[in-house]
């Protein structure tokens, strides 16, 4: 059969997500660490952006940055919110940015 890695050549992806199962064990599981490093190296070679999912601890984020991962998402950065709350969050962030720029 066809491997899923073979699809990287067939389809021109520009982003890849690292599953939270690997991220959650990055600090204490050497195989997860090696898999993440391999994914990052492969994506760098293919010119793909990478997003690590499920980052919950500062130490996980630090390790991913150390490995060269520039994108991440997870509870460390914020919990999921509904559409109305998202609009409010963006509005408040925009006002804060304008205020900071004015200072």
C-alpha cells in the first residue's frame, strides 16, 4: 500500500501539525523527542511550517523552541472560546495594541 509519507510528495502541503500525543510526552519520552525532531527536520527540508498541538506547560514550549519549532497551540496559550468571546478578545487585544503604540 501507499504510505502516508508518500502523500507529502503527491500533495503540496505547506503546514503540518505535530499531534499532542507526542507533545505531551516530549519531556520524559525519548522516542517522542526523536519523532518530533525528525518531523521538524523533514518539514524544514520540505519548506513546511509546523504547529505543535497540545502545549500545556512552559517546559514543553521551551523544548519545542529549542528544537526549532516556531508554531504551537494549546492550553498554555489559552483555552478554547466561542465566536462571541473570540470577537471580544480580538477587539480588546486590538485596543490594547493601539494604546501600547500610542505610549
